[in-house]
C-alpha cells in the first residue's frame, strides 16, 4: 500500500492569513485528489491533478502536483471561517486503481 | 448536496443488535463503496461494488455484510459488532470507466457501539 502523509495534522489560524498544507509520499501517483470534509458531512472533491508540475486554482485555493508526482500542496490565500474543515488528499497509484487517502489536515480559521 | 444520501445519520447499537445502513446515489454512477473513518486514521476502504458485483473486500470482519441490489443502492448489514467498530461509515459512488475514480461521498452514518 502506498502511504500518503499529510502535514500539519492540525492548523489553527486567524481569518485573513495565508496557509499551505502538504501531502507527501515516497511513491509515484498517477493522479492526486484533494477533498474537504466539513463537520457532520462527507468529503467533497475539490480538485484532481494528473500532470507533474500541474497547478490548479479554485478561487482562493491553489493546488500543485509535484514534478515527480510524489507530493502535492494546497495553498489558501486570505483564509475565511468557511474554509474550516478536514482537508484530505487521495492518491491513485496508477490510472484506474483505487484511491489511497491520507489522514488529513484539520484546519480551523478563527474569525 | 452531493447526490449521495445515507440513512440513518446516527446509530447507537448494542453488541448483540442487528442493524443496516442504507446508501442511495442519484448520479448514475456504476460503482459504489463503503469506507470507515476513525479518528486519527486514514479513510479505510471496506467494500467496492462495480456494476453491482463485489470486486473488493479489504479483509473486513464478517460481522459487516454488504449488499448491492442495484446500481443505485448499497447496504451495510451489521451484527454482533464490537466497540472498536464505532466510527463514521461513509458511502461513496464513482464512475469507474473514467481514469481517476473521483469519489462522491454521502454525509455518513455516525455509528456508536455500546
């Protein structure tokens, strides 16, 4: 099983601050997905990255897939309380295979 | 609203009870999944049904028994559970003829075994 390590595990910041969370592995992934899970709900897909070095933007969120396709980062600009949640990364070892999930980063944005 | 519903949202059961979790997807997907989410652990894939056929069973104890009567419905039958089975049980669906198997999750059933 290919493991995904997410860091930090917990992050508490003030509204308006910027932050970056990381998803790392020693293995190569065909694609990587990011999900956000709010309290009392299931994870919701934010983005899928498939090409090494790819950068995708979703409003104030910027996702990057590492050049070697072993790691990914999520950067949030000017965080808002609505960004609070558990951010999960999920990697696909090869196209058409099942996903492996990381443990997640629990983000709290305080007003 | 992700198009995947789960009932009940909360369940408390004793170790000798029998109960069932239900999942329904309204997305027209061809695969459905059960995951277990416990504190401080990655999501654990339990079962996968593709085109209504069970294609994956990740060493899950027999006290968990899945059922997929059609492509839109998935059940997880529970019996003689243990307290360590307390967790959030998530159902998901995806379209498995796309390369990336993006998951659409339901809101989960919070299970407490007493």
